[in-house]
């Protein structure tokens, strides 16, 4: 599940697939401020802030992406925000981390080298 939001330069939400958010303003996060200044950013959020009360049905933690929206002139006119459940990504990252640590230790169950080409690395259990 995901949520989409477009925030104008002044901080007002001008679009969201959660209609209840349109027209609202929340205190800007560091990531929102960075995107309003022209830098894309992302963060994992534990949903404890008041502004996240509408997001808690998406998962226990979200990965949030903040992408500046530029006018034809190049100036930033807003921010496109994407909120995605972090759970599936977190489990995949943990699996990759286990593979990397196992390979670095030379303990791959399919081969004795950390070659990265064995089927265990491509398709972990």
C-alpha cells in the first residue's frame, strides 16, 4: 500500500490520494525542507508524529520519498511525496545483508568462493 502527496512551495498539500489531507499544512520535516530547496531525499519513519496519524494503516513503518517538482524555468514549485510500507523492503534488505555477510565470510552453502554467481546468492532461501 502507498500514499501520494503533492505539497506546494508554501507547505499546503494540493493533492493527495487521501482526500482528507488536501488543503492541510503540517510542520515541515527536514526531508520536506530539503526537497523544497531542490534536493530529493528519503527516510524511514516510525509514524509517531501527529502528521502521520493518517498513515498508520499503511504499515508500522514507512519509507518516505521526497522529490522536488520543478517548473519549466527550473525553479522548485512543490514536492512530490511517496509513502510506502517499509516492511517488505526491510525483509529483502535483511536477506541481502545476510547473503553479503555470508559471502564475505566465505561461508556460502553452494560454493567455497564469494563469487556472487552461485544460485544461492541469486535466489536465497
